[in-house]
C-alpha cells in the first residue's frame, strides 16, 4: 500500500462498511475513483457519482486546444479503463458534465442532502471552486466530509486562480457549520450543522 493510499485509509477507513454515497467532482484518470470503489463501496447500497467533462479546465488555458484534444483522446479513456478494474465498477454512476450543470440537475431531483463524502478536484480556479464548495455543502449530509484536493496548489500566478482562496473563504463563511479535520496539501472539513441555502 502506497503512502497516499495509507493516509486515505487512516482518514476514511472507518466508512468502509457503511452505506456511502460519494461524489467526486473532477475525476481525471480515475485513480481516486478506483480507490473509492475498492475501499468505500462494500455496502450493497453504496454508490459513487463521478462528474467530469474530460476536456481540461481553465488552468490549461495557455495551451487549451491541445489540452482538450489530449483529454478527450487519452484521459477519458484512462478513466474508464481504471474504473473497470475497480472492485465495485457497477456501483459507479458517470456524469459527463460540468460540476455546475450536474448540481443544477441533481439538486432539482434530490430535495435532501444525500452525500457522505464529496471530493472536490475539478477546476482549480477559486471562482469555480467556491461554487463547487457551496453546492457541495447543500448536497452533503450533516456529519459528512468535503475534501478540497490541491489546497496548496500554486501553479497559476494569481491567488484567485488557485483553490486555496475559495476553500479558506468557504470555511470562514460556514465557520458555524463546519470544522477542519485535516489541513495540508488537501483540506478536509466535516459538516457539523445544517444551513439552508
């Protein structure tokens, strides 16, 4: 087991036998999707919802046309290959959408929060991340977790083009409703109290 997998096991292993509804925003090649499937979907009712366009995002804007072609031809195929090798492939639902479009449809259908864990790793631009965070909070059950991947990512020149500003703003705005359970390259928060959005 790699160090990365061990840390995930330490933080979320307690969920392994529970009826988990997991939402992954931004799936890339499906490495995390496979880990969720292999480790957190053992309960017969557990499901993983995967959302991605597989067209790249704004952080690739300097070479965006090339990136879009690469994503379509290689990254999406890698994702499907990875999840097909996973333990609970049939419990994975795939939505080829932007995260905003997914939520607009999903929140019309589901009137109550259903997710136990939401992993945010789509666009890294803070203006998109804050939208993902707030909509994720609405869809997350009390006691559930949001993971901000790449919290300390710094490959773009401006802070509003990176996830950290959005994650920090979200935690500050919802300080009465969430608590931080881990802060490092990833930021993990737990929803402690509902707030109706």
